[in-house]
C-alpha cells in the first residue's frame, strides 16, 4: 500500500516536471509510454542563465586589457614627454613669451602692426625700428623693439624684464609708454611710444653748433632754435625729473638714468626710456656680471653693488650736468679705473659755465655720499619748477665759449 502511494506521488511529480519542459521534450516522453521516476533530460544550452554573464565578463576583460595596454604603452609616454617638454621650456627665460601678452590689454594682432626698415637704434640686447600701429582705424608711428637673432638667454630674460617694467609703468607724459606687443613667426615685437626728436644727448650736442646769436636767430630748425634758451634746458631737466618721480611712485629703480636714455617727443617733452636695467624694488643688490654705466653710478652702486631709488637721484645729478654742458661726457679725462678713487676721495664734476650756482648746488646735493642725505625726486621737481619760473634770459654761446665743451667724448661712455 505504501509503495502504491509513493508510486502515485512520484508519478504525479514527474508529470508536473514534464509539463514544465518544452513541447518536444514532452512528446518524446509520451512516445516512450512511461515516465521512469524523475525524467532526466538536459535543457537547451541557450536557455542557461549563466551564459550571458560569462560572455559579458569575457568582453569586459578584453576591453580592460586593451584599455590598459593603450594607456600605458601609447598615451602615458606621450603625456610624460609633453609634460617634460613644457617643464623644460618653462624653466628657460625665453619660454612662454606668448603668454606674457595673450588676452591682455597689450596684445596686438598681426594685422595691426607694420614693421618698417628705418633703424632707430641698437640696444644692449635688441634692435629698435620705426613702425606703425593701427588702432580703431587710425595709424600712429611707434618704435618697435625686438631681440637680436644672436640674443643669449640672459638677453631674452632682460628683454622680458623690460616688458614687465613697461607694463607696470603705465601711462605718463614724461615716460616712453608701452603701446602693445605681438608675436610674428615666433619673434616677440614690443611697440613703444615714438619720440620724433630722438635722444636728449644727441639733441644737445647738435645744439652746440650754434655758436653765435646771429646763427641762432637764423637757423632753419625751430627746435634747435629753442635749444639754447635757459628755459628750455631747465624744462628738459624738469620733464626728466617728473618722469623719474613717477617711477619712484611705482617703486621702480631705473639704474641707467642718462641723457642718452631720455627721448624727446612733440614740443621737446622729455621722456624717460630704456628700462633694460630697471628693477621693480626699493633696493636691488646686483649679483650678475651685466655691463653697467659706471660714470653715472652712485658710490654705493660702484662699491657695494647696491641700488636704491636714491641711486637714481645721483644719476639724475649727472644728467643735469650733461644738460648744462650740452651733452658733455662725465669724467671724460679720468680713466674708468681711476674713477673709483676719484669719487671716494670726495671729488665731483666741476660746475658747468652755463648753469647758475643754485643749479650746481642741487647737483652737488644729488652727489652726496650718503643716500639718505640726497634730495628726493619730489623735492627736485619742486625746485626745478621754481627755477623755470625765474629764468628769463637767453644763453649766448660765443666762439670763445666753444672750448668749454671739449669734454665731449665720442668714444666709449662707460
């Protein structure tokens, strides 16, 4: 009896399993005419739920291997090389010059700049040519400075330093201001304000040729006609002092204040130029072997390589002497090596015959050995303004007075 019941249960269970199988399996079971215990049959392979999981895992593994292989063999070495190239280039002074101007107010497009062939001058590390800049449809003359082809890395560093100083200087009537800059075929061109009358030293030396009042009255050049007036000489000194005062307000040490680095614009307006040696600091200690203009340098700069805003005051005193000697060379009869002991012993430049005693007294104060006892630029501007108001007479150079300017040295200035 128990066996019959177990058989019935087993039979019913087997039939239930069979009905859950596909039709072809059921038909095969029925053709056999009986069900033996638990029907043993293998489902179709494609119905197994683990098959898609295995396939997806294999595909993911292959993709992962290919991805890692591509990154470590192809992509990563290239990125490393580019990063090394960028790092190496960023460590050089000449790198990333384009980044100095792109997107800034100083950026000029290539079509705005026209480079001429007229050479205006040669600097320590660059050439200056006359050109034009087109802004808002209007062309204006500019002086365009670019690096020489054989420029060293130090020259490139100084060039960028001057560009940074020009940006910081901003706009001022008595400073040659930055107009803009652009890159042309990998070369950086810096456009600056154009001064049509050239540098102050050359202008003064040309004015020496007017050796009589009659010649002075009949000269065909109106600018040279005005050059011998004391008001003009004091005005040139005042304009230079105002430009230096602006640099002091910006905490910029020029380090090369001299008549050759003062340009003359319209109406003989004096403008400070050439910031190649300038530093944006209150005190600068020179550690490199850069050439420096020793005949214009303060004693602390000569002996201690130290430069301050008051060092520029000393140099301005030498510039005043240049103005009133109409372009004379300082210490022209003294060898550069002897100049150190000459100044250390308290000797100074002699009084020019064309300047008043109060002007020479101001020069001597600028040449005080103690920097803190020299007048500041603000004071010098005020004193020169008073002198200009009091000046009324012309300077008459006679042929006998021409010998007073024999100290002009057309050779080396340093």
